[in-house]
C-alpha cells in the first residue's frame, strides 16, 4: 500500500474546450472543472486525466505528443461498440478494428482532438 490517494496525468491543449466532446461525451468520463484552465476527466474514483490550457500551467502544448493514455474498459462493457462509436464520430483511429493480443486482451488505439494517442484495452475473458 502506498501513501497516495489519487493520481492525475496532465496533458496540455492549445484549446482546452476541444477536450470535452471527446473525453466527456464519447468516452463517458465524468468532467470536473478544477479552474478555468484545468479540466479533470475522471477515469476511476481516484485517477483522472487533467487537461490544461497551454500557457497557463507548468508546461506548454507541443506538436509532438510522446504520451499514450491507456484506459481499461470494464469486463461487462462492449469494446466493439466503443470502437464503432468513436469511429462513427470521426475520431482518428490508429487500428483498423479491435485487436486481440495475448498479453493485453482486446485493444484499440485512437487519437484525441489534440493528437494524444488513447489506448482502450479490455482484459481477455
């Protein structure tokens, strides 16, 4: 057990408002405004992706996005329906379909509005 009770990954956006339709509406994450320049999207009760307006936080948005945000889908959820929902919404997909990998299980990669790669993974049953 660690002494910590929550964790965030902060990503930096040129236009923070572009993050809401993707993370809130398409992925279904709970939105919380920390301030007018930081938005948190809760993945679990103790982990959130924090989106920060470039120029207001510690870092600035950059063209190169050397980060992959990995989100584990619950066993009862339909990963194929999630893939189709994102694809139908015009999200840039980096896999042609949901793939099965021995180690990770069902998996696909897509891109958020700022260009960050998002990996959706579901353990094999």
